[in-house]
């Protein structure tokens, strides 16, 4: 957990070989606007993983090993503008059918980014 950093706005944690995130890893960062976890080895994103980040505008999960994640893992609706999921072996099944709808409905990433899906 990150304690004593209530005004932190940008956090880059890329290329740190992070395999998993604790459930409350980001609960004490109310001002965080940009979080980059690119190029790690994350396999899963827990429900409500980023929901305690009300001001998050950019979430970079590029180049991990994420196969799926629950809709509640993302921050609350309204602020998120950029979500990078490229180079993850996302499994295209009913567990992710909400993703394109949410991205379109909330206007996240004005142009659809490349998603690499693995057939289930």
C-alpha cells in the first residue's frame, strides 16, 4: 500500500516484474490521475482493484498476462479516458462481453485500440 501520498498524481510501476496486486494496493491515493503498470507479469485484476481511484484518467496495463477481469475492477464511471490493454492475452468470452460496450458508452479511447483476444 501507498501511505502518506494523498496528493500523488502520477505513478509509474512499469517493468518491475509485478505478478499480482494486493486488493487494497491503491486505496490511499485519492488524487491519482495516471497509473502505469505496463510491462509486468500481471495475470489477474481483482474486482474493485482500481475502484478507489475516483480521479484516474489513464490506466496503462499494456504488455502483461491478463486473461480476463471483472467490470468492477475499473475506476468509477466518468473520469477514465484512456485504458491500455494491448499485448495481453485477453480471453474473448462472456466474461469480457461488457468491455467494448463500456468503452464505447463512456467514450474511453476515442478510437478503439488494438485488443489481442485469445479464442476460448
